[in-house]
């Protein structure tokens, strides 16, 4: 039974060297590759198909909320950047410029507030034009100087950026929260992982925003990962870009705006959270190919086994199954598809045919299940649902175990040393937050849950607390 | 019955000033807008939804052919460009460079052969890795110096670019044709328009290709529009980028490649072909909202009419209908949705409710149809199919009328003067083609049909013909 190919399996354990483990999974599962352009990545088909599923799901959700997709120019004139001072200051250091074409330098968009709001100022005339809700799926470039981490920190990434305009502050506030809730839901229902949802501190908010809401995942190494943000922009950009509207009383008003985004970073998050020592583990909802069928081709029985395998392929076609009939050993194939994270494999050999059954092996927990051939369609559907659920359950358990409540600076230090995320009372003052870095090596505030009230004193400075905050190391 | 709003209708007729008519339709139907960045456009939601439908359709088609989507870096090192000499020469003048970030200048991709094939050279090792079929949907930048025409000629556009690698020349040849056929099918079945499919002359082929196949639409002004290309790249790029594979006999070989693309230019084409003096006319298959329901809200009857309109909205929801219950006059609304090209409108008033009917008005030909309320679901489905079919029929008729066979230079000149596309025998020699421009003002070769043989002499030079060719003016 057939040729071997170089073993492409992982050479390091997740628990032993998390960082190297992550790099190997991403590259060996063919999710992404480094490019010859420093800091840029190639998103390979195995990962791009995940992004397509996220896109499709999220488009349905936001269309139901009245959002429409559009596309704005890649290049932004330097003068646009200067219009909103805070925004310009925040992004200037990361911009790549095109300077060989026009008198004015053109920025490759690091984000599109400025170019979009220039158009909005032409399109919005009256209250009848509001709310305006537009989203775009596109690439952005930010010249990161830290080391590249595929999906987590690259100079180019793909994302969606939603940009809405409202008549009233109240509507804007409400919807800024709604989009954050959508991100939470996307993570829970599709990526099978919980997140911390809350408000960023003043220090950590988006350049130009009134405030920023975020979702933060907790990775197995105890570091948080910012996975999505929803910014209440207030009226700042509207003023800078001259966006105004006539209200129902024919009075000129300045509208309220928000912007919100998630990126291909999500793919890095799910890789870290669900992966194991065999490689990637895909939640079924993110797997384009949900099943791989591996015929056990014993000498002399090849024909009948292959015939049966093809029958099963046909029966399961709604799950986009793969039939791996290549000339490799079954063991090699098992490893290959485990590495790539396909949610379940179906083994079929001569004995199974006799017993009118197949063996199904779950990727998430390795469980082997004998399934009667007649039950296969409904069993696969049930199992895919179970896998999705139990992956969420497992990641929720890990998530909860990573969070510890701390009451004072010592406990905070202890938590960070133990690679946990600390939950603490906080005064939300800039100077206090500034001192955190010195007091607790590498720690930073993540976000502040929206509907919880502190009972004690600030964990950092000991003064009166006004917020609850999550503190941790961060990717 | 209600307020008026500024009339946004067209102020020019399609037959009188085609170019201005096109600009007005694109902007007033809110398909696209100029941006403050010279030569760049904003693709507005009404057009982006068309692009999404094209994307969804085409993804299904190419996935069935074994193509997988991926994403490669936006920026390409200058040195990559220089690797394939012809390619570099062809694109160099149009490149926007980023030079503030790395020692080497980085090009914003005008097309991605070079950056993709650099990765291919790392990924392809043996015949088992072939065929490799990868596609990406992305933005590209080419610094056009001619005047901007929205969708037709802008410095940035969206497209898909497929890039495949094969073991044999034969496979490559066959599939280069298959992708062209897919483009033809996309135009016919979805855009409801025929195209000329054929081979570009040596002079007009893609920089770096062995040969280029193209589809060319014929616009109402008698000019052709190149709408898609499929390039047989031969082994040139593979050699330049060091792509090779071990064949079944463990011998090292150079593979064969093709690349193929269509862009947001398609949206310009369908606007020109189907639009009329009232605005855009969308083929039903490209309309996200296929129906608009307009309640005729006579005083005192508003409630019952609106209730009925909402019932119909619910019945037709699979077609993403719009219910326009805004406070404008019905006439104003009719014009608005005609301008935007929604395939059919449904009028419902108090009398219709009495008669248990609605009035359906087709956008393509203005026909008014009384439909019994109980038949509405099946009637709408039937009508949408009919509209799609009759739009194709009409565009085919116009297409055929625009093509004339010519036998000599005088006839060719006559055809071009009459704003027709000429079909002629042709020698396919470079110097002969060069002389065409002088001999017939503004005319150029479009493409050469693949399965037709010439019987006479070259229409330009009078020497022996080896091909049939289409000649015309071109957008």
C-alpha cells in the first residue's frame, strides 16, 4: 500500500512552544505563507475559504441591519489625512505613500474614514438621506515595524469596515453597540469562541474616536487578542469633513457617526484557540470541506471500496466532501487531513462494506464512531452540529479558566505572571494607566465591560474605581 | 399626495449624446461617483451589488472547474517586474510606486503574475501539485493618462485574476479556452449580452503572453469594449520565475500557464447596452432588488393600501423587493426606480384592491400587466425570466446589426464611418496591422474568431489572408 511523502507534521507541541507551534500550523496547514515582500503575507486557499465563509455570514447579518456594501478608492490624498488631527497623528507613522504620480502624496489606505467621509459630505443633504450605512470589504496597509506574525501582524490585511451616519447621538450609540454584538455573535456562533466585550480606555481608543468598543479573545498562551472594534466617532469627523444635513424642521445639523471592523486576524485567533498538536481544528461552520472520505484500498478489493466511497461522496455532497483516493497510505492521509483541520473523516474498508457501515472519526476529540451506511446522512449532520457545540464548550471552559478577579497590585502581578487575564476595579485615569506598564511588566488594559459596576478601589492606584477593567498581556 | 424632490432624471437622450448619457446614468442611478483622487472612482452600493452577484455566480462556476480563491500581496518588488522582460515593458509606464518604505521600490499591482508566480515557484515540486488553479478577487492600479470614464477607464478597478499551471501544453490550451467560454457564458446568461470571442492579434496581446483570447462587446455607439481576456502564457513566466516540476518519470519539466480576468468594466458594459432614456435597465439576474412595490396612497385609503402592499412585500420576499412608502408622489417614485433600473414595479391602489389585482410594469419595455393577486408569486417569477430573455434577444439583435462583412478597404472605411464593426479577412502581419491606423481613422483590430477560415485576401494589404478579424473603434 503505496508511497510515502515527506512528513509535513508538526515538530513542536502547542504546550511547549506556542509561538513556533502557531507558525508551523499556519504554514503546514497551508493557511498562509510569507511573501518576498517583507511583512506581507499570501493568504492561501485553505484560509481564504474561511474568510469567504465569514464574509458570507457577516454580509447576511449586516444587510438585515440595513447596511449596503460599496467600494472606495485605495489611495487617499495627504490633505484628507490632515483634516482630522487626532486621526492623522495616529496613523501617520504607518502610512505607505505613492509619490511618483501626483503633486500631492497619496496614502495607501490604512483605514478609510477620510476618503469615505469626503464622499459622504457630497451625498448627505437631508434627514431623508440618513441613516446612511455603508460597509466595504477591502485590503488595508499599515507599515508595522514589529516582527510579522501571519494573520496577527502583517503590513497588509483584509477586513471589512462599516461606516454609518445618523441623525441623533442616541441612534449612533445604540448601533455602535449593535455592531459590537454582531462581532460577539460571529465569534461565538461561527468561530466557536467567546470574547471579552467592552469599552477601550481613553488611552487605547481609536485615533479620532469619541470612544472605542472592542472584542478581545483570550489565547491559549494567556495573551489577549483584539479581534474587532466598533468606534463611536461622535461628530468630530463630520465637522472636519463638512458633513451636515437639514433636519425635519429645515434646520442644519451635524450628524453622528460610527465605524467598525474585523479582519483576517480572526483566522489567526481560531487557529490558536482550537488547534492541537496534530494541527488545525476547524469549527464545522468555517470548513468549506466538512468531511474527508478515505477509502482503505486493500489489494484486490480496491474496486468495490472505491465504488462505495464514491456512493458516500455523492450522498454527502451538500457538505463538500473530499474523496482522497491518492496513492498514499491511509495513515499518511489521516495525518494530512488532521493537519488541515477537516472536521471529520470517514474511513471505509472491505470489512465495513460487509457490515454495511463506515467509521467516522471526529477531528476535535479523535472519537471513532461506527455508523450504519443507511444512517450516514443524518448522522453526519448531527455530528457536525455536535462538534461545533463541543468546540465552543471547550473554548468557553478554557476562557473562563484564564480570567481571575484581582483585588490589589500584588494579585494583579501574580495573575499576569501566571499568564492569566485579570479582572479588576479601575479608576480609568490616563496617568494611572500610564503607570501600569512599569508596575506590571508587559501588562495593558484590554477593555471595560459595559454593564458592570466596580465595588472597590482602583487596582493600580488605589483611588476610587469607576470601572471594571480586564488587564493582560496582548498579542 | 405629497412632496416633490429635485428631478434627478436624465437631461440627454441616449441616441443624441451617448457619452454624456452614459455619465448621467452612472451618476444619477448612483452606480459610481468621481472621487477627489484624480482618475479614481467610488463604486456605490447600487453597482457594488451587481459586482457581488457577478462574483457569486462566477465563483460557483470556477469552483466547479477546480479553481480555488486566494489572496496575494498588493505590493510587488521592482525586481520581480524585471524578471519577465516583455511584461515589465508593457506595464512599467502605468505603475504607481511606493518608495518611502523599503530600499527597493514597491509597485502597487497592476496585475499579479509576478508576485503569484514567485510563490508558485516555492509551492510546485511534482506533477502531483498540478494542475494548480488559483484565482483572486482584488483591486489593481494602472495609471491611465487618458480621460477617466467611470467603470471603463479608471486608475483603480476591481477584478478577478485566475492563474493556472499545467503539466502539458495541451491542457493549458484547452483550459485557456474554457475560461474564455465561461466569460462568454457570464455575459450571455447573466449580463444578457452577446460578445465577440476570439484571439487578439500579436500586436494587441498581453505583455508576456504567447497569445491572448478576448471577449469584446459591441456598444450602442458602435464602439467595441474589451470585456475579458484569457492569456496563454506558454512557459515564459515559468522560466523567468523558476517554476519547474518532477514529472511521473522523475524528470524535471517546465510547466505551462494561463491567466484570465474580468473586471468592474462589465458594469459599464451592461449600463451602455441595456440603458435607455429613462436610465439604467438591469437584467433581473443582476438586480439585487428585483421588484419595487409602490402603493398609491389616496387620501382616506392609505391604511388599507399600505396593508396590502406589505402583504405583497412578504409574498415576494425571495426577490428582495423594495416597498417605497415614502412621502413622494407616485410619478416621482416611478421615475426614481426607472432611473435605477429595477426590473419591475408593482402598483397597488384602492381600485386594484377591489379588483383583487395589482399592476405590474416591466422596466425593459414599459409593458403594463394586470395580475390577479393570487397569481402574483408565479407571475413575477415568469416575468423575471421573460425580461431576462427578451433583454438578451434585443441586445443580440442590436449586436448582429452592428456587424458587417467587408471585402476591401473601401468597404472597411465605410463600415467604420457608419459606426459598425467590420468582419474581414486578414493576414495577421504586424506591419499590415500597423498601417491600419493610418488607412482607417481610429480603427483597430478587436479579435479573430477561433473557428472560422478566411476565403479571400487581407482587407488591409490585399495579401493572402490567414485569419478572419473583427475591426472597429474601441472604448
